[in-house]
């Protein structure tokens, strides 16, 4: 997916959302703003919300999320050690998912009792 990533040019395609679904875009922007509101409005500090977002972006392998939330996490006070730990958390979750879902192979391979 990163082959298609163009930080500046890709933003120009937001115009399609603005033209075709402005109400949904406005609702999404308001939702996103609420999620990443200043610390005085949220229980979890912004730095940690951005690190969570970064880990989710790494887990879903969304280059746009990784780009935006790594920068926003640093702007909110995160350092390289925290970025590294967020990446390791994402890695552990993906590996754990593989382990847990791998158990389904054993379950689903069992002969069915009739």
C-alpha cells in the first residue's frame, strides 16, 4: 500500500468526500475531533491516545495512520522509546491474534460427531 502513498497529493482527493458526502465528512471530522480533543476534555492524555492510534495504525498497516499519528504522538510529547513500545504492542497483538486464531484450525479440523 505504501507504493500509493503520497502525503500531499492524496489529500486532494478529500474533495470527492466534500462534493459527494459533505454531511458524512462533517460528522466524521467532528467525531475525530472529539476523540483527539485536548486533555482537559478526555480521561486519557492526548499523548497516550496518539500512541494507541499509532499502534492501531501499525496493526492495520495503514500508512496514513502511521504517518499522522506518529507525528501527532511526538507533538503531544512522545519520544522514540514510546513510539518503539507502541510498535511492539501492535506486534504483540498481531502475533497473539495469529496464535489465538490458529487454535481454530485445531477446532475446525476435528471430525464432526454425528
